[in-house]
């Protein structure tokens, strides 16, 4: 993963959490679970 890709991914995750917090959608727990799944999947392919 290049630095540019990781920065875009971090910005996308931060934007999703920000929208969730602003609009109080209640997706925080869902997003955190999916983020941990993504991290585990990426570490498997490393």
C-alpha cells in the first residue's frame, strides 16, 4: 500500500466517522467492527 492510498483510506474512514457523529446515525460500532475486519484482512495479505 502506498502512502497516497493509505492517506485516502484514512481520510475516507475519518469522513465516515465524522458523518456518523454529526448526524448521530449510530453506525459507529458497525464501522469499528468493519474496520477491524479490514485490518485483519489486510494483515493476512501482507
